[in-house]
C-alpha cells in the first residue's frame, strides 16, 4: 500500500477492475473527496468507453453482413410464400410501433430530459417495451403508454390509455405512478394489469404481485391499497372504487401471450372482446343471443373466422360474413 | 443522406440500392451502440435481425417515422432484453454510467463519430507500442500481466504506457469534455 499512488495508471486499472480491495477503497475515497477528482475519473471512464467501442467494432465487415442479410432474406421470402396466408393475421401484430417521441430527435439536453418516451399500438397489435427505468410493459391492442422521467428526477410518471401490463423495476426511492382516465396507481416494484373500458366508464386493475395504492387523480387522501390477487374496479364517472378478491388473477394477463380465455362469458362480452382485436364489426340480428354463455381458450393468431366457427359448433347460433362484417342470427 | 420521407418512399417501393445505402450508413453505428450492452457477435446478430425486419416490413413504414429513432430503439430494446454485458459493479460505476448515459445513448454519437475519429487521430500520434498496449488493455480478458507476457515487457512498462496514453488522450480531447462532466464534478460538493 505504501507505493500506491493515484494517477492515470491506477485510475485506468481501477476502471478495468484490476485493483485489489484495499486499492479500490483508496480510489473510492479519493473520488469522493473532491469534484475535480470525480471529473478526472469521469474523463478517463469516457476515454475507456470510446476506446472499447472502437476496439469492439474494428473488425466489423459491413459488406459481408449485408450479403449475409440478403441471402437470408431471399431464403425467408421463398419459405414464407407457403405460409403467407396463415400469417396474415399475425403480421399486423408483428408491427411493433415503438416511437421515441423525444430523446433522440430533440437537440438540446434540456429538451432531451423532459421529452417523454411513447409506446403505442394500433388495432390488432400487441407490443412489449422496456422503459428507461427498466420497467417492462406489455401493450394490448389500441393502447398507449407515455413515460416521463429525467435522469436526475426521483419520480417515475406514466400516462396510459387502453390496456397495459406492467412489471415495475423496483426502486424504493422512486415511486412509479400510472395515471389513466382520472385514476392514479402508485407502486414501488410489482406486477399489475390495468385495463380501460371507456364505453363502460370502467378501469379494472388487477394486482399479481407486490403492492399498489390506488386513488382518484390528485386525491391521495382516499387511497386504497391492493393486495396480490385483488381486483379494483374504478368507475371513471362516479370515482367509485370496488375491491374484490380474484383467485384467477393471472388470467388477466393471458393477452400478453396472445391468449383469449372465456369462462362462462356472455356472447355480448365475447363479441366486445373480439372487436378490440380484429378489424371486423360483429352485429347481433337477434338480441336474445347476446345472453348466451360460452367458455373456451383461443389464440389471437387463430383469427376471427376460426373463433366464430368454433363457437358456432355449439349450434346455439348461426353467423354469416357480409363484406368486412359478421352477422349473428338465431338458428 | 436524403430526408426521411424520400428514403421511406424508396424502401416502400422495394428499392434495393436505397436499402444497401441505408445498411452502409447504419450497420456499424448500430453495432457499436449495441456493444454497450452485448458482445460484438451478439450485437451483429441483433442488428442484422433488425435490418432484415426493416426490409420485410418496409411496406408498413410511415414517412413521418424517423428511421434513425426506429432502428436505434429496436436495437436498444433487443440488446437490453439480451444478456447484459455491463454488470454495474458499485455506486461509483453507476454514477459514472449515469452521467454519461445521455451522451452514450445518443445515436448521433455513433453516427457522426466525431469523437471516435478524434480519439483515433490522437492515438495515431503515439508510438506504435503505446497504441498497441492501450488497445490490448481493454480487450476482453486481457489483464496487465497478460499483456506484459504477450508483448515481452514488464508489467511496469505496460502500466507506464497505459498511463501515458490516458494522459495524452485527456489532453488531446480536452475541448470535447461535455457539460455532463461538470455535472459529475459538482455533485455532492
């Protein structure tokens, strides 16, 4: 230790992880001692980062990579001729629209720090994204999540529409708040699903793990705490909240795997659900049919026509396809 | 590079020359960016997947959607979901990483490559053996001792060369230290 001196050699060795514990402690104490020291280590960190990137990529052969991609693309397009018709439905789901609204397009750093990250999906699409804080989010059809946080802020704020499932990266010091349609959900680190049903003025929040607090936006005084496997129904008109136990909580996120699951649901509910995923209008020609009940598991990729034909196997109703619409009528 | 709308229009029309030009422009910067998170081999895989995705989905591209952001976002998401390379060792590494995050996350940092060019120029001013030592120093798995053995010099010599190189580079790139370094300097003080 006697001959240990803080200089460019030892600082570079520190950053490369080559010092022993005692020497590391010495560098860290030195680092904490003054702004100038922190700046000096920061500069070397940056130099080494640059050098690493140059080292890493020196042997890249762009033209070879291009030829490789072209060959694989040709092979794939030959194969896909066969299965193209099967794929038509999934293709829509595969278009992941991840648009960084700010950040990389903004010029000044002030703008960069305040621009939100936006992820959204069109009808029939699903998407998954990782937010800047490490939180994973899955978006169901026609949904949108907007994340705003700066590197130096302690708060993580998300605005959302539609339906989304969050796995929030744990950070005891930075509460994560989701705001949707007048409801605030505050969390520390947890898994939960939020679904908006705008026409029913209803937000359904299901907690799978951890703990969250729900309150009408800006009314934290009246917050309700959810436990795992509980469901909160929030009426966006009356701001009423209703908390119930729900043993099948995991079912609420079937959609992230592209699964529908109906369990003794009315045909009306099922049709509403199908309308969210497929660009098809389904009409009832006989209102009594709305109350028929069905159970079954489907994949989004199955496609609407397959699902209708399976439901119809029960012979409880009949349907026909008229242009882009489906009409349901009595036998 | 022409404006985004023109490029998207050409891509949508299936223009392979345009795709080739795009590939040449973005491939290396995207790989460089991805090596922040994953090894080079994995980075090349991810970026090739992304570029193929772009071609196969060219008809769904929107003229308003900047390709630069799209490509870097996809590569970032893919890289982060892959095994992470930089295990953040402790508070100090986290702080250093955080203060540079904005700069290192900026596509232009890789596309324009001004700083990398300057670093290369500065390295060129050094004697070859210094340059070689410095490059080897950061190659994965090479400790000072291993470099010393490979170059038939003493570990002290390796240390000295690295130290001198770092000093010179700090000097040469002085004007490029961004404001962000000041943020780090003033923290807690």
